[in-house]
C-alpha cells in the first residue's frame, strides 16, 4: 500500500514539474511564431511601400503626376493606384463578358460565336476610362483655378488701392476663392516665416501656368509703390484674360469637329442597330444555302 502511495505521489510531483515546463516551451514557441509572422508582415508592407514609392516617383510618370495633381487627386488616386485601376477595370470587364458568354451557351444548349468586337471595344473603353476621367476633372479644375486667380487678382487690386498691406490684402482677397482657398491659406501660414519662399511654393502647389504671372507680380511688388503694384496686377489680369480668350477661340475653332463627331457616332450606332436584323437574317440564309 505504501509503495502505491509513493508511486502516486511521485507521479503527481512529476506532473506538477513537467507540465509547467512544457507549457512554457509552448508559449515561447508561440511567441517566436507570432514574432516571425509580424516580421514577415512588416517586411511585406515595407516592400509594397517601396514599390508604390518607386512607381509614384518614376520619371516616365511625370506628366501623369502633373495631371493627377491638377485634377486634385480624385478618389485618392496617385500614380500607383491609377496604374492598378487601369489593369483591374479591363480585366473585370473581360471576365464578365466571358462569364456571360459561357452562361448564355449553357442556358441555350449550343455554342454561339464569341462577340470579339464587343469584347475588344469594352476592354479598350474600360482601359481608357481612368484617363478620360482624370483628363476631364483636370480640365474642369484648371478652369475653376483660372477663374479664382482672376477674382483673386481683382480683389488684390481693390485691397491695395485701399492702402491695405500686402499680407492682409492677400488674406482679404482669398476669402472669395473656392478651389484656390486652401493654397492661399497655406501661403498665408508660410508667409510669416519667409514671404518670398512662400510665394514660390504657392506657385508650385497650384501647378497651373496661369498662376505664374500672379506670383511674379507678387514678387515684383515687394518693394514697389502702391501705384506700381496696382499697375502690375492690372497687367497680370490682362495677361490671364488674353490667355483665356485664346483658349476660348481655339475651342470655338475645334467645336465643329466635336459637334460632327457627337452627331455621327450616335447616327452610326443607330444605323448599325437598324441593319443588324437584316444582317442576321442574311447570315442565316447563307448558312442554309451552303
């Protein structure tokens, strides 16, 4: 009896010693595994960030960066996201067409010719959609910025004519702006440290050619008299108006071609839809004949 009791106590003691040791080894292993996984996730995130940074800063994407900046980075698009979107949209469109084609054949019980023309048209349209969207938004935002720059310059002339210091004239003129307002706010904040540097950074942030005469006038009016400042801003307004008139005349010259395309394309589509039943009937007759 004593022997069995000694064996039982010995086994209980061994369990009390071995179980904590095994538990600690298991916990350490879990900690090692989770740390290894965390390190792999961190390395993967750093790799993705390097790829995104490399694509965003690539020299060949300079024009695209300027266009996205001018468009105001719509939907948070940068160069990398723009390229990904250009790949995803055609891929999804192609998969949808193939899936619908397979489902139609399975439902009807026989194979129809694959709509290759529609397939290529849809893929090309979806590929060009990001470019068209960014171009349209960039054009609209550029027009809004140009209008704000003209209004801003007019109010600057009025404020300076009222003997208001240049800093407060800029602050007053920026109140009526909409698209230009955030850039003017940044200009006023940076102005307190270094006005000349703030004006140059303001030009870089806005990123349209129409702001160059404005910033040049601000820099030139630094040590000029009040009459000279007003004269410089009036000349700058005339320069912007001249550029806008030139663009308007150019659009008017090109507009007949655009109107022609707007009329012809729906006409061709409608004509194709009207002729489609006769074409299908002719194809059926040819198949029956041969």
